[in-house]
């Protein structure tokens, strides 16, 4: 039976279970015009991959070129704040198209190569051990608060060359930036505050790295300014982008993946009994399946550069287009038994990190942290027992983020 599609993508149903919500759209109208928010919603794997690989047809410069009001609506009195927010986000390198995007990305590429990221693995293991030792003393933990959040935050702070004691402060400010993907009518105020507090915090750091470069990615961005590729404002704003993207997605990967294992004890046992006789290793396969099954990021927005026909529909020039990883990663046309959590699934060509020229720059780092986190949990605990049956998610169209995940240990 076909039921009417509810176009409110911030409804409780859409937030709590995006796989059922976008699965219905994928089944009934995979190239769907959302009347409520005036944008195209793409949910089919084939369409999402096709669009990511035709970047000449779909512009990433959304904040620069889309002058329509934000959706959902905000208070009229906050439109001035929104103009400032748009200007800030428009300076991110991921908000540019070729050739500027490639020039800006190339500055950072060498820092985030797989070989370079692998050097961080011993430190990641050490941080994980310390966090779990502390949890063992308590006999319980909130995986979101006590494990999934401090681990990647510590790593990204180290990569930025930030003092250890600043981590919690940085997280508080970064959380304000997450209001960009939420539907709160008053979301511009905390978002605006977070942006400018981080600018105030990082501007003197950038000034210091310009004069005295160190072995961190702020110094890499500062070198981009010396080479004329970045402006000073772009150095600061992209440092904030890497701070946010460098830990928020990994937080959700670890938290969502841990929940998936607890809800699928047969897969937990498989991971614990792993004898290391598969290629790639089972922990790598398991991490990829976590990225497919309940990915950290739900959706990406673009603007059509010209009229494009897709799925029998005409997407017109300048139309807003948003594709949903939540729909693509559970597409039965691409994945056998897509709603089954199977850590032996291979190959696993999910789009958890996007695809094409905008494939996530920090994907290798996120994978590394996820692998070590899940491996350590499996080695240390026979069981992780959920202390709640109620799972609350942040009301975001962008991120799939639990508010809390309390467990008792063994």
C-alpha cells in the first residue's frame, strides 16, 4: 500500500528512523520534489553516485550562490545573523567548485594521506586504553560522552597543535556549529556565536603559525596563505571546518557502530572470535559495515548548475538538491539484504564518505579511529549492556548523532 510521503524531514519519524523514512521515498519516488522545503530529495544509490561524479552539474557553492531563505524558516530578526553565517560557510574549501576547490584541497591533501594518518595509530590506541581504563574503574560509561567524543576530539586537537586543557572548550564551541543542520527556529544565534567565538580563539593561533610554522594542519593552511591560495579569513574558517569535520563524524561512527553491535550480538561474537584469516581484516570490514549501516552523515546539499533530467524528472537550473546517504546505503539494488548488519559484507561500496572529488578528506583518519575503537571494545568486553531502550537523536538533517548511549560493562 502506497502512503503519502511526509515532507517534514525534521519530523520525529525522519529523525529517529531515517532508514524507514528515506526508504519509503526511495521505493515510491526516488527523485522526489519536497514541497515543504522546495528542494529535490535523492535517495537511490545509483542516482547519488551519479550526481557526486558529475560535479559540473551540481555546484557545491551553496552558501555563496543560494540567496533564498534557509529552511526550515528562522526568525525574521535573525536574517542578519544568517547573512554572516552564509559568508563564513561560503569560505570553506568544500563550498567551492573546480578549479578553486581542487587548489584549496591540494594544500591539505599531503597532510591527510593514508601513510601520514597511519602514524597516528599508536597515539589513538593509547588514548583508547586510557579512556577504557577509566571506564572500567566506574563499571559503566556513556559511550557518547565518555568514549566516542573525547577520543577524536583529543586526536584533532593534537593535529591542530591545541593545548590539552582546551579540548572541552573547543568541543563546546564546535557543538554550536552543529546547529547548521537543525530545524530550530532560533538556531542562528548559537550557530553565529559558535562561529565567532572559534574565530576569536583561532585567529591568534593562525597569526603565530604564519610567523612560526609547526607540524600541524593549521601550519599547512597558513602555508596556503603564503602561497596565495587562501586568504587569512579562509585559513581561519577552514581550520574551523577541519576541527568540526575532524571529530564530529568520527564521534557518530563510534557511537552508532557501538549501538549496532549491541543490537546485533551475533556480529559482536564474530568480531570477538576473529582469527584474522580474512582479507581485508574483519575489523576493517566491520568498520565499513558500520559506515554503511548507520553512517555519521545523513545528507549533502548541492545546487543544479543547469537543467538535468534524472529518474524521469526535470531538475531545473538553480534548484536545491539534497542527496541522502541514509537512503543510498540501504538501497536493495546495490546491497543484498541492506537492512541486515553484516560485518562480513564485502565488497562494501557504501557512500558514507561521499564519492567523487568531494570524497571526505579525513576518511582515512575516521576509519583508523573506528577500527581501533571497535577492536579495543571487542578485546576488552564480553558484553556491552545497554542501560536504556530509548535512543534520542539530535534533530539534524545533516548528522546522525545520538544524544547519549549509556552502557554497563561486562
